[in-house]
């Protein structure tokens, strides 16, 4: 594991796209070993903020640190970030097997043009075993269920043994039971020392598993623990209605009180 105190530190981040402010003066810290979620309505800037953290978008102002280092000075440490993008950004019809998909996760550390060795293959098997898909290794990605496919992409992100795992809407197109299983897997990874940061609109379910919520609507409305008054007020502000966290066993949800 990499030695660091803060997995992510954003200070006064502002991003403008097409002359519009999509992220406005966001300051946010995710500590090592935390399981955190960024939530907010459509168009809130969640994916943009994730891309800032990953170094895919350079902010117009503000500073970005990952593993206590400026994001543009990570060097080889960048391979210690695992990323699971939104499912619609991936061509699932591409003719590759589960094993080949997960193996791609080792390429960042392996380098361009280098031959895959037994070390990369072993890391691939270990990642598949961790998410429970070794029996699917020869199956084409296109023939997987939504839940199986997401486990394959999570395994790909784990193949380099990351210290920070970032997931963008990991439960899109996945049924409720599978969603719970995926979040349980992420909580297990967190218990093993991985810092987990996910983007989600599925507020009611993530509330049962995560440590902190970052409520985003262009600016950071709140950064708090689920169920705190601050979080409830932030959700009211973002969604324009009264909300409350309820937990019923393994199926937590949010109740939205509509007003005429």
C-alpha cells in the first residue's frame, strides 16, 4: 500500500465548459481508507469532478492532490488508481473475454508494447477471484449479465492492486439484488484498505454502505455522513423536496415527500 493520509484533496476547484461553470469552487477531502460517494441530480457535475480527480480534465482554477501529491506529479503512482467508467462509455460488443478484459487493467503498470508475463496473468486471476468471476474467464463480455459485467470491470480496475478505486455510476442497468451485492463487495474492498469513491444517483442504497456523502450541485452543498441533519438539508436543497433516510434490513431507501 502507498503511504499517504489523504486519497483526494480538492481545493477551490472550478471548471468551465462551453463558457458555463460546471464545477464551482469545490473543496473536498477524501481520507485514506474512506468509502465515499458523490451524489447529485443530473447535470450536477459529478462525472466532471471525477475526471478532474483522475487527471482527465484540468480545472480552470484550484489545486488537485491525489495520495498527498499534485495530480500532475503522480508518475508511476497513477497506476495505483483504479477506475470503473460509466457502462455506456464502454463498447461491450468488442470481442474480448472476461480474462482479456481484466488483463487490460495491468497494462498501465506493464507499459506500452511489453509482453504480458506470468505476473500480470496471476494478478488478473487474483482480481477475478476477488470479485467472484473466475468461472466466467472465457466468456465474452457481451454475453454477461449487467451484474457480471460490472464485476468484470471492477476486477479490471483491481488488477493493479489500487489504493484508490473510483467508480462512476456502477449500478446503472443492474437490478436491486445485484446492486446490493456490488456495494457489499465495495465495502469488503474498503475493509481491505482500498479507498473507494463512487458517483451515484442511487442515494438510498449507497447510504447504507458508505462513510460520507459529498452532495454536489455544481458547487459542494455538503460533505457529511448519511442521516445527519446536514445531509438531509442538502438533499432538500438539491432535489427541492423533503427527504428522509430509512433503513429496512439490506434494502435502505430514501422517502421523498412531495408537496402540491
